[in-house]
DNA sequence: AAATAACCGGGGACGCCGTCTCCGTTTGAA
DNA sequence: TTCAAACGGAGACGGCGTCCCCGGTTATTT
C-alpha cells in the first residue's frame, strides 16, 4: 500500500496487521478531532481494540504520531501524482490538490507536525521531500500556463489549504466540507491572473514553512 | 471603556481593577496560544498575579471565558463602527474589518465560543447582536457599491477571517500576521466583482453561523 | 485436528497536573 | 493612622492519562 515500505517488518500475523491499520485510522480521526493530546486509550477504544494492543504496536505517542503522518502524507502524494499525469489544465490540477486537501482533512492533521515528532526521521524526511517535489511541479506548471498570479508561491497555497480546511473547534471533523470548498474556491479566484492587488511580502516558498507542514 | 457596562459593580479598588484587566489580557493570550484548556494557574502567572487573585475575580473557567469574549468582541465592534463612519470606500472598509481581525487575533479567540460558554447570557447576546448589525451593514454597503460579488454573504467573510487568522499550532500567537494578511488579501481579491467562478452552495448569512462565531 | 506461539483485552496501579482554598501579609482608601 | 479590601504562595484534593500484568483467545504449522 505504501510506496515507502517499512523494510524489516518481521511478518505480522493477519489480525495484527488488520488491527494496526484500524489503529492508524482511529488515531487520525481522534487527532483531527481532539488535537495531539487525544487520549491513547480512547483511540484504542475507537479502533475497537484493547489499549494494550495499541501500546504493543506503537510504544509511545510519538511513534503513533509519526506513523499517522506517514500514512496520511502518502495518500496525498498519491493523489497529486495522479493529478499531475491525468489533468491537462494546470489550474484544474491545482483545484484537484485543494479538493483532496479537503477530503483528506489536511487541516486537521497538519498541526500534528508542529508537535513532538522527530523531524530527523529518515522516513518522514523522505515523505516530506517527495511532497515538496510534487507540489512544486504543480505550481510551476500553473505559473507556466499564465493562469496563476506570479506573486504567490507553493508555500502560500499550502498554508492556505491548511488554514481553510482546519476543523473549526466545536464542529465535527469534516462537518463543513462544502463550506471549506466554497471559501477555497474564492481563494482560488484570488489566485488567478490578472492580479487584482499588490500583496505584502514576498511569495512564500516551501522552504519558508520550515518543518511545520507536509 | 466598555459600552455594555457591568451594572452593579461595587466599585473595585484601583489595584483590583488593574489586576482584573491584566488577567483578561493574559487569558486572551493564553487561550489563543494553548486553547480553551489553558491552565488557569499559568494565566495568573502570565498576568503577574497570584492564582488566588484570578479565582477571586472569576469564580471558574466559564466566567473567565465569558468576560474575555465580551472584552474582545467590544474592541472589534468599536473598530468596525469607526470604520463605518470614517471610510468612504465600502471595499476598503471591508479590508479594515479584515485587518482588525488579524490584529485582534479573532482566529485564535473565536473557537472559545464553541465551548462551554453560556450562549443565553444577556451580555453576550447583546454583544453578538451588535456585532451582527455592524458587519451586515458593512457587507450591504459593499454590495451596493457593486465591488463585492453577489454570491457571498456576511457569514462567508466572517468565517474566512476566522480561518485565515487562526494561529497555526506550534507557532507563536500572531507570529505570522503578515502571512495571514497576505492570504486575506488574496481572498479579498477573490471577493471582488466580477466573479471568476461559480461557488458551490448558497451565500452564507450570519444566521448560518449559529452561535459558533462572534 | 492438535499443538504452539503470537496476539488480544480489560483491569488496575502509578504519577502527573490542574483546580481551588486557606491564611498570613500587603496595600489602597478615608 | 486605621481598617477593610485585596493579594499571593503553598498545598490538599481529585481526575485522568499512561502503561503494565496476566489469563484468555486466535491464527498458523505439520
């Protein structure tokens, strides 16, 4: 399933593998809903699994966090790669990224990166590097086509996606996808050429994001 | 200072009044930074005040929360009212609201409304009503001038302001004001006539926000 | 189908942290 | 100067999240 394979996995038993997947999904939902401090026991409960099982798979919160991030990142990368080859209109490809950002709850999950995850972890670094590559490509193509205003960079788009898809505290995770999409559509309109205003500050690159985002 | 006066205040001593103000400001910062669960003792410490003093002024977290919201709401209302009389260009008035939203950390504070505050509190209700009135006026004038696209409502603007000024978890409160302003500027460009796309769903009114926002 | 090893799950001990109060001390008001 | 109001630090209390233990269960292997 994941292109970045966990190399030396000692062959998990069938039910163990299934539980591992369940835990990852449950953790994603819980973290998205209750933040990074979501009780691990509740994640286990949501996964339909004993808490001991969770701790067996992921020794501590840090480890669980890392693997949730890897899991999610990979899904987004897959979507963007697909968009790069299948969508001929660069600006539509941009919209594709935005749409998948909404679907994958990027906003809810991205804050996890700002916490105690190990940014030196080789798997995470590789995942982030790949994410950077594909989004850069997306932006470059949109620029080249003349549809995207020149004074914005990849960092601007990524941050905006995160912000506009953040689950508003108090509302269910992804309970207002249509609203988010509405506002992202307005934002996209603002990104089109010709530019209607002068923006303060320089275009943001992905380097400006400094470990805080995908 | 506040137009909605706390009626039967039994005359606070000078230092008590000063401390009350300090606590409100510190609470605003802390809530903005660490969410609604920010430790009250830390708020007291940040205010340079003993914890007992905090509990003397505000018996419980709920009370503190309420008064922080009233405090902040009032400041925003004042700014918008000023903008309504002083700014002749309606779209510039809109930008004024956005700008003050950034300055007043609306994004960081608005989530507080989604928690255990009493939405039946008469002071809060009055404050919210007034906030609705002035923002409605702002939007109507922008619509009337023909500068604001017809398929957006006040609710769209308010939610976008909240979202785009949300403090990104892990970064200091208001540490990226310029970035937020940049993206709000792009969003404003998307709001201008003529509309560059068809938006999904109906224009959002303030009623659609249902207690979740100012 | 039986044996074995891996895996599961719930209960509960431990420790941390936030809440709130007590009381001796300080400070503003008259 | 006098008094009441306000202050602040320290600490008891309680809740909750983390993590381990161990008896039971399920998948694999021959």
